[in-house]
């Protein structure tokens, strides 16, 4: 199946990035948000990203205009009626995501449509069972920033059909040009099951006074050739997303390395979520 019409639910950092890469390759793309303000903010993110690409001479003005022409926006989930695929990309909240899948199952009329989640940690089976078409539910996990990072994790549940998995792989790899890796349906999948304990360990180092945030990040950048340190990475991911993934991992595996440190919990409580709010472990104001 070639995806010709796609829907993206959520126009935050991830959703807007997913919508942009779909529109860039010529796919008719509709983006859904809950209200006009959020919808316009998402539209602005995409336009700003495309304008940066033009300024950096990575895209022509003509291609920018063509990409924008492939994008539509709506606050009505019924706009997803005729989509070949819908990708949910809202906040990492299991209850909210489950509600979206329940609603999509009612609104998407195409009997062959794939319902996908960009979740970074929530088991796909839990989302699939909110629908009457669990065989057509799959995880398609992109990485931030979506237009720049080439990796996609495909996550199949026990009930995902081979046809759905093959179609999702073709969409991600052939149409979007992403590098596809496959994961079993376990909390955190491949990347976050490895990444989150590493990030949490760095937070515990800061919390205990073992080392400064600057030295921890410099150690991993210079000593291990990482592009950024774990604390700067947590700020980029968003501390709210980091703790949500950690809690999902801890709930599934009950291992202490997945337990969120108190410092992380307090920072989230304080609204210090990283780059998205202007302050996390570092100040971005």
C-alpha cells in the first residue's frame, strides 16, 4: 500500500515534524489539533521549519510552496475520515492516547487504514485494544527533530498483521526515506529502553552532588563522542516526556534503574521542562 492521504493528530514538536516530512514528499497531509490556538501554533512551527530550510539553501522557494500546498489543518477529528493512515502524536499520556485511538476508530472510514502511534514508550497493544481493528494498529516512533533525524522504530503488537507491518515499513522507508528498525512491543522499545536509564543516571549524579551538569555533559561529549550530553539531551527531549517514558518503563519492568529521580519529578512539577519552556537543566531564555 502506498500512503496517499495521511492524518497527523497533534501539532506539537513531534506532530508538526511528522506532518512536515510527509508533506515534503508530496503526501496529502491533514493535521488535527484540539483548538484554533494550538492548530495555528503547529502551522507556525512547520512554516518556520520550512523557511529555515529555504534560508539554508536546503530547499527551494518552489518546493517550500509545494510542501505547504500539501498541508491542511483542522480541529475536527472527522477530517480523518478518508485517510490511508493516521499517526497519533499527542503528549505521552496513555489515557489521552487511548481516547484518541477510540475516536479514530469511529471516524476513519477507510477499512484498510492504518492507525499508528508515535508513542516513545506506551505498549502498542494497549492502544490497539481501544479499537475494533487491532490488526491495523502499529507503533511508528519518529525522533526529534523529525525532519533531521533519519531513524524510525516500527513496533508491532501481538495482533498487528504482517500486511500492516509491511505497509508501515514501506511508508517509513520507501516514501519518507527513513532508516527503519523493528522492535517488539515492550515499554520503551529499543532506543528509550537504553537511553532513559542513561539519562536518569546523569540526573542522579547531579542530584547527589557527584558532578556538575557541565562536567557530566562535557564528559560524554568529549570522552564518548556523543553529539550532546545527557542533561542537554533531556532538555531537548523535554523533562515531561523523559519522566513519562521513565514511569512507563518502571511500571512494566519494576527495575530501579527506570525509577524517576526526585529531582526530575520536582523540575517537572515546577514547569522546568527544558527547551520548550526556556529552562530545564540549562537556561534557554
